[in-house]
């Protein structure tokens, strides 16, 4: 009987530890587009922040990015509806120790984006417009 109680307590503790570890938010930041041209580093002249947050508890991947004042003013000249601060939420569909995967559909539902994050390499790949895919990749750091 004592052995059963001890095993129950130990197994309950392990499930609690595993559950807490898996429910922690994961943040990768200072993201930049991966290119064979130019610098491959976070562009502080263009962005004040660019990060992804994986939230297992709420089943959301959030991408947040903000432009510097000068970059925002320059872009606003060509695109009057351009936003300085941007947040996109993806529905978290898969998460393990190696990868997180999510999807976003625009409000009209006629196109969407699929995101896959390599949590070991802090590498983000997006398939934009799922009906006619266009891929973008970013490298980040923890």
C-alpha cells in the first residue's frame, strides 16, 4: 500500500513537471529575413522589434514586429495604410521540443499563412497564401 502511494505521488509529480515545462511560453527574437544578398542580421535601422512567441497554454503563435520611426515614415509614403506596430496570431496546431506549427487565415478566409518554427535552430518558415504558396524564411535567436 505504501509502495502504491509512493508511486502515485512520484508519477503525479512527474506529470506536473512535464506539464509545466510544456506550458511555458517560448520566445525567439531579433528575427531577420534569410538572404544570400546583403547582411543576415537583425536590422536595427528598420525594426525596433521582431519576435515570435509560442504560447502552448492558449494554443497561439504570435508574431510581433515594429518599425523604427524613420522606416515607418518612408514606407507610409508609398503605402498610406502601412502600420508601424504589427501583431499576427496563428492557431498553434503542433508543438513538441523541436517544432511549432500554426496557421492564420485572413478574415475573408480566401487565403492564409502556415508557419513552422524550428525551435532548436530558431528558424522560421512561412508559406504565405496557401492557395498559391510563397515561402519566406527568417532566422532568430532566443
